[in-house]
DNA sequence: AGCTGGATTTGCT
DNA sequence: GCAAATCCAGCTC
C-alpha cells in the first residue's frame, strides 16, 4: 500500500528540470493508473533519460513527427510510442516546453492492483516480471497510444498520474549505459543515461544492442 | 543461464 | 527497403 502522505501529485516543476536531474529523482515515485476495473500502482525502479534534439538515441533527434509530437510539448505529460509492430513504451516529458527531452520508464514494482496487471501479463512467471522491461510495464498498466499526451501531473486520479511515493536515497541509485539502443554500443558511453534501484529484483537485465539480421 | 528467430507497424533513407 | 528505446518460445549448454 501507499501511505496517504505519499499520494500527492508531483508538481509540473518537478519535470521542468534537466532530464539527467529528473531521471534519478523518479526512482521510488509511484505511477497510479486508473482503469475501469480499478487502480494499478507501480513504484518505479528503472528509468532511462533521452536528452532532446542533441541526443542521437532520442526519437526527437530528427525533429518533430506525428509520433513524437508530445515530446515537444509541456513537461509532465506522457509520451507513448508503438514499436516492433507489437509493443508500447511510455515516457514522461522533461525540461521546458519545446526541448523534447524525456524519461523512458523501463521497470517497476506493482504495489497495488497486481491482480489486474496479471490479467494483461499472462506470460509473466511471477509478480517481479509483471513490469520488468519498458513494454512489459506499459502492458501491465494497460497503456497504449490512447494515453499519448495525457497529463501525469493532474491533481486527482485521472487515467494516469504520478505521485510522490518514497524517493530512493542517492546511495541506493545506480547508473550505467543504455540497453538495447542502436549507437550506444556497449562500452565508450560517457553519459549515465540509465538509472535503477540497487539490488531491486524488478530491474530488467542489461542487454547490449543487437543489430537484426536481414530476412532471407 | 544464454542464444536465436519470429512477430509486425511505423518512420526514415 | 530496412531498422527499430522489445518480448517470447524454443532450443542448447
């Protein structure tokens, strides 16, 4: 359960900061997804920063498109994209309006409504896997393009909202290179894009990017 | 525990 | 056309 005092919404100013400041500060925060069947709450344990138009790994790198328009809007809103013909992934827009930075929500612990999450994540072998990975997280919460652009800083429980939770102390935050992103190639990565909670069992395993082989 | 191929839409070259 | 901010089943070690 989430303590009532930890249920206050994060203010929009929280997201109106440099993305590398916001990303580690998101760990331990709680996303509340309201569905027709009831609420699902998720405590964030792993996130990944995308630094606007200067970042070759970002969807915003080549400018605005139909897909990524929300990234160029105000902070605190949700950017949802569809990929690999099958999956949705979810970001929170950061920085001032127009900068197009965002934080990809990579993994978390379901702290409320696990029974609802299990209905959508039938292949999960245990509850730690319900939201272990960005597409699994979106699936567990029932998030798709319909939520693209939703305001996560709303005062009351709307379709999706992020609340204070219990921030993770700095000495329990770990960081490292991105996983699964083209151009991030294994070593020489100067920026600590990815942040996670030390020793948390819901954090997704590191995978280096693997270029796909051509079809026959 | 670790690797491989397949699923399948969207955006960019 | 091809690669993608991925996941899963099925296989081998």
